[in-house]
């Protein structure tokens, strides 16, 4: 059974819609800028990848707005895009054959903290009844399912940055068990003051004030990473059904694997390389079959070294082009992996590997063939490896293949 991508929906800091995101990614247009609603000087980090000019009322009915957090609104818009791009009308198909599998790391932060503020300052009668679910990690899966009548297999995965790949991998599993279609991916947004403090508390944010220097993975002068909001939603379909209806085929989710790092001090290696090896085996491919790697690119010296060693061990030093277009958007947590899958699918389509903007020199200890700006690298790409790691030890890998 093959799982094919037939629809793409993107809400990213540098573009709404797949084609807009892809143009910005190739041209180096960044969505990273200061958070305007935070008071200057009160926070050690203030840069984030942000979606601007998002008119939610132009995309969603007014009845949904009081019951949804920003992250859910973004997810609903991306899902609408993906289904429209796939040419799927859910009302014309069996509802139990279609499911939703998403990932979310933070839940509806802004919504719930607004309601908590009402509780403390105005009393319980002023708290929205929608607080009962709008804060929850699973709400994106639920709201997408309700909006489109998708009553098949549903799930939500919570593994931070690795979560989006885990969701796509699980959606592929539901197709193997009998579903014909799954709406899947991840979207995040948590830039209210409490959410921002939580980002800072993780200890990995860049405090640089220049957006062009804040997030520069695999360099000698690491500064941490920049967080971002948004992500991507995909439509996955079982291959026979997709071809029977004449669907446009972006590519195949050919392999997937997840691992967990051993406890610190155990002497055992991190699990990222093992995840990549298992994903390749699942796809029936060998390392020379991979034409490009979309790196996790943590922006942290130790974590970048671990990833570089995994890639050198698997492909040889400089053995495969590596890129991290997320320097233009920031790390999107559960939204980051699916957005990299979208970039990988467009790379396969156009034969252009997007560069890692803002990185001019790679530190020699990493031994990477990192694709850098200002221009994309022309190359025929038949298979791409997408990697993601979530804080706490989560690793995920997906192989995307041309069809």
C-alpha cells in the first residue's frame, strides 16, 4: 500500500498557500521579526517567525471565531487549502473512510490564558464555555474533523518538533489499515506573553536582535534558534483510490520511523541516525538513493554536532546535500516537519533545493554539504529525507519519494 500526497495547505511566516511559501523560500523572503506586542526590554528574546496579514474572517465563518485559538484557525485554513488543492469534496465520499491526524505541542495558549485572566480578574461567569476544549492539544484534529465531516480514524500526537512527522507517519498507518484518505500535519502558535515565557524557559532561544543573524545552524557562532508559528496540512490518499479519481500526485510518503534518545550518561548514541536508517529501510532505499536531507537544524552547538555526526555516519562526510529552509520561518514545533515535507515535495517537482539562508560558512567540524544562498541548487531529486527532533529526546524521520 502506498500513501500519496494529493493536497497541500500552508500557513507559514513567509507565505500563505503552498506556492507563495515556495516562492518566498527560494527567494529568501523571511518572516522573522520582533514581536510587536511584547514590551521592549522585558524579555531576553524578542524575534519570532510570524504570520502577518492573516484576515481570519476572510477564511472562516464568524461562528467559529469565538470558540477557536489562533493555532486552530491557522490549522482550519490550512486544512481547507489542502482539501481544495486535492480536489476532494468530503460530502461525496464515505465519511468513515476519511480521518484526521494532527500534531500540536502547545495547545491553544492564547485562548486559555485570556480566559484565565478573565477568571482571576472578573470571576468564573465571564469565562468562555469554549475554554473546555479550545486549549486542548487535540482540538485541531477535532475541529477539522467536524468542519469537513471526517469521521474516520482520528488522532493527535505530542512530540514537540518531531510531532508533525509523527502525525504524517501515523496517518500513513491509518491508510494501511483501511482508510482511503487522511488530513494530516501540524500547526502551532503560542506567542501570547505566557506562551513566550515558556519558549524562553526551554533555554534554546536566540537573544540576537538582527533577524539575519538570530538563527544560523551549523555555524561556528551558534546563537540558538528562533521559534515560529504556522505549519502545513497535507492530504494523504491510498494510491489506488487517488489514481482512480485522477488526483494530482505530489509524491509518496515512502518511509517513516521514530526513535527516542537514551537517557543522558548512558553511553549510548542519540537516536536520530537510527530513525533515519529505519525510515530508509521502511522505504526500501539505501543511503545513496537519497538526493537531499532537510535537516532538523537545532541551532545549538551540541545538537547540531549530533545531527552532523548522524548524517556523516549514514552518508559519509559531505555525502549528500543538506538544507534547512526553516531559517526563514523559525522552528515551528509540530508545524516544522510538515512544512519541510512540503518543501521536499516542491524540490522533487522543480529540481531546486532551497538554500539555508543567513548561513555563509559552515563550521568545519560538521563536515556537511550545506546548501547555502543566495540561490537554490539545481538538482534532479527523486527522494528526500526529512528529519525532526523534539525536546526531551524525540526523533522522527520521513522519506519522501517521487511518483
